[in-house]
DNA sequence: AACCCCCGTGCACATATGTGCACGTGTAGG
DNA sequence: CCTACACGTGCACATATGTGCACGGGGGTT
């Protein structure tokens, strides 16, 4: 008639080990004894617990003494900045990786149950998706921000892989958006936008709680997908140049001052317009590498960003510019 | 004209090191190179960051697969249980210590800015106070639940030391309650309760967001202060026995069924009545050692507890009893 | 039944981390 | 100016942790 206290599950052991290790400061040796197993197994249990998100490690920069840089960003652009320390001479590839790793872990804190999470699928978001720390939530939904198909591929595999990673990590349902990144004919877009299946996605986008995106920039050293993946024609590039575009967010282009009206290509873009993005209370932008500064500046001017995760050099480059935006 | 990015502060280094270590998985060696210091200093920086609460490590038992025990407690008593793994043969002193360590770290998660935090000052809470992890908050207030003076000492030093630790850890103001634990004459209490200085404390207690307390039990192996510290006379003990008391929370006694009416001694107790405690949305009870099970059962019956932190054996002992409380 | 594959385990070794100690620097006081 | 002291640093060593490898026990297949 005794109640059974089996800890059959590997997770149970991991939980217990984590508690003993992180909450009671026992050594792995001691934990091994309590669990009746070998020290190495404990080491593995703990890695498992970390990978699985059973253990969650957060860094809290005391708000009153945040770093000078992040503080300056807050004052200048009215965003919460998470500055990722990366040595200056790091290559842009490594830089992206390190920023993505940090971003993935920071992102976890923003996600919770019953949220609608919009994600783009550029190289930045893709990198992040590889490092996501699982967090169990209920009733959440991951929605794709913009289409992925281009003239060479449907892009589905690539984009859906990214989406799937997000869905897996947060136990969320995934809503794909199976349309081209850019339409050939704006009228097709208009027509498709009237379809009920499309509308469902658009409505989800309207109710996003969190949006995650990078910045597209033509001259990034790690080229953004949109500019290198066969999505745009030569004439498109010329059109962008002509319209004074400095970058894009989820296929929607903008100028350095944040304006995006009368940019021809936007009529064919599949991404959400900026009003939709701004409707989300938390809008997380991740940027690695100074080549995206101009674009970033535009996105800030457009008030697309509430939380900015970026590497240190980029933060400096951003601050080095003179134009003040100030809290609106 | 370059902006200065000094990281003069030790905290800044610690923050950066923590980011690199916990968010980017760099080795301390690598961090030392980036910071231009020795590996040992990095090790020290990281300890500093942990002690200081710059880094916050949480264990999240996925709600859908919480341990069997904590789950059973939830169903049986409608509390969120945090079961601290402790080997069965541990002495009660060690047991208290380990539970207190875990409790201190769990407690951090419950505290936030602008909260009123009520704390008792028994041996359990005292142990917890020694392990608190600092967490910067603003506008918080720590309020003492019950008086501490007795016939031998004013108790002020002891209780205030505990209170101070809480205040320090959370950057909170401290509100002491300089009255006897038990009055000799109930009328003195009534009179004093009308004083404005007393009323201020009582009002604070009415608006507590979090309460932290242990369980007092006469037969605990690590004797509760109230029963051993010269607070009660022989006749008092007899009176308690006569009234069927199984324990107390902050000097207020109750029976196994949770009732506390007509317990003579309560008229002389300085602690808040149970209605006041129940007004707090989060009521954290910490218990180590099976000798307190009877008392704990009473406190549960009185609905004094929303969050229960206890060691494993005690949890089992609690469950081993047959009486069901069930969600109310 | 015999076989094989998958998985979890402990061992032994390679790394990574923690810490006593001695040194050097800066500051307050004599 | 000298002395004393507090504090932070790196070194060297002691511990603690991570990981490749080989072993062995289910469970499914032939």
C-alpha cells in the first residue's frame, strides 16, 4: 500500500541531479553516490538537463548598471539592447555564430505559453534555430513571416526546417506560409491574399506576441538569403538602388530613414507590412556584423525593434553614427 | 570624439565573463584571453557573478512530468511542491541545511520589485537567510511577521539579523516588528495593536505579496525557537496540549484539522492571524524533517500554503498519511 | 536458439576548474 | 618618508569535469 516513488524516467534523474548540482552545490561525485551511479553518468545527465532546457541559466545585467553600450543604445534608439561580447577581429562567420548562440538562449526568456511567435527565415534566424534551447510551452504557435519559394526552388525544405526547429524547441504548432518570397506579379499576391488559407496566416501574423527577424542587407559579408539566393533579378537590384533602399526585414524593404512607401518591390514582397510587425509587443531583431549597420539604422528608424541582440562591434558602429532617433 | 567603452567596474567584467561562459560556452581559458587576464581571475569572476546573482540558474520541472511526489502533493493538497532531494539517512541538521540552500535559490524566483515580503524568523527561515542569492529589486519591502522578544532577551539582534539579510539580498527596505513573541497579557497586545506605529506594520502585513515561513513543532529534533527559546512557560505547554495543538506558523498555533479558534495562547501571540496570511497570493512554507509533518498537515488544512519546499522524506511521510484534503 | 544492433554504462585518460600562496601595488596612518 | 594593511593578481597544484572506448544486456530478426 506504499505509494511508488519510481524514477524510471531519465528526465527524473536529470532533474534530481540538476537540483543537487545547481541548487545544492554538490560535486558530481557526491551526486553519483546519491543516485547510485557513476560520476560520468552524472556528468552526462547534467549535459542532458542543460540541452533539454531542464536547467535554465540567465544573465541579468542589473538594470541600473547595464553596460555603457547597451545603455547608450537604449537612450539613442529606445530599444532594450543585448550586446553580445565578441572580440573585434572575429570573422563575420564566427561572429554570426556566437551572436546566434547567445540570441537563442536569450530568446527562450521571451517565449511562453499561448504565444504566437513570428519568425523570419534568413541566415541569421537560421543560425539561431540551430541553437535553440527547448522550453516546454502549451498552446504556442510559430508562424512564418514571409514566403520562401523562388525561381529555383520552392524553398520549402529550407524554411520549414527552420520553422520546425522552433516548433520543436517550444512545443509549438507550426504555421508555414507556402508562397513565393517575391511574386512576379503584384496582382497574384493580391489575389492570393484573398484566399482563406492565406488569410489564416495573415491573421496569425496580426496577433503575434513575439517576432524574430534579422536584417537583410545587400552588402553583408555573409550575404543575406534574399540577395544571394536567386530571389531577385538584376532589374530588381537596380530598382532597389533607385529607391534608396538600405535593407529589408522579412522581404520588405526600407530606406535609411525607415520609410518604405513607394518602394516598387514591396508590392511583390510576401512579408508582413511594418504596421503588422509593430503590432507585436515584443520585436526581436538579431544582427551580427557591421555590414548590416545601415540596414539596422533603417529598421530602428521604422520602429520595428523593441529588443535588439547584436555583437559589440556592430553596436559601436551603430552608435558611431551621428543621427539621433531618440525615444518617440 | 570616440565614445568611451570603459568597463572599469568589476561587475562589468563579471557580466561579460558570464555571458561568454554561460551563453557562449567558451572555456575559461578562452575568456581569459578575451579579457586579457588570467584563467584564475576568470574563475573568480564567475564565482562572483554567481554569488552576486548576476547569473541565475533555475531548474524547471516540466509541469507535465513533474516528479511523482511533487505531483501527488499537488493533487492531494493543492500546493506547488518543490521537493528537495536529500538522502534518507541524512541527519536532521544537514537536512535543514540542504533544504534551506535550495529554498533560498528557489525563493529568488518569487521575489520581484515593489513587493511586500513577509518573513518569519524561526530556525528554518534563519537557515534560509544565510544562503540568499542577491537579486536587485526596487521598492520592495521586507516585513517581520511576528515579534521576537521574550523573557530572556529582546530577540531583536537575532531577528533583525535575519531580516537584514533578506533586505540586503533583495535591496529591500526592512520593517521590523519590535514586540514580544508572546505577550503576558492579551490586553497589552490589544492596546499595542491600536498604536499607530504598530498599525503601520500590521497594514504592511495585510498587503504582503509573498510570505515565507516554516512550521513550528514542539517535538522537532531541531527544536523550533518558539518551543525552546524561553518563550513559553510550563503552563503554556500544558495549555497547548490541552487545546490539541500540533504546530504553529509565526507564533500562531493550530490543530491538525487547521482550526485555530479558541486556542488560548493565540490571544497572546504576536503573529498575524491566518486570514492575513491567506491574503498573500504566494505563501511559501519551508519544511525539513519528518518531525514537522503533523504540524505541516495542519498548516495545509488551514490553507496557509501555496508553495511548499520540503525534503523528500518529509514529502513521503506527508503523503503516507491517509487524510485527503483535496483542492478546495 | 543464435545473431546482431542499439543503448546505456563505467573506466581511464585528457581537460577544465578551483584555490592556497606569495607577490606587487596603492592607500591611509604614523 | 616609512610602515602597515587591504586587495587583486598569477602561479602551481589539487580537484572536478568531459569524453573516447570497450563492454554487456535487452529486444528484434533470421
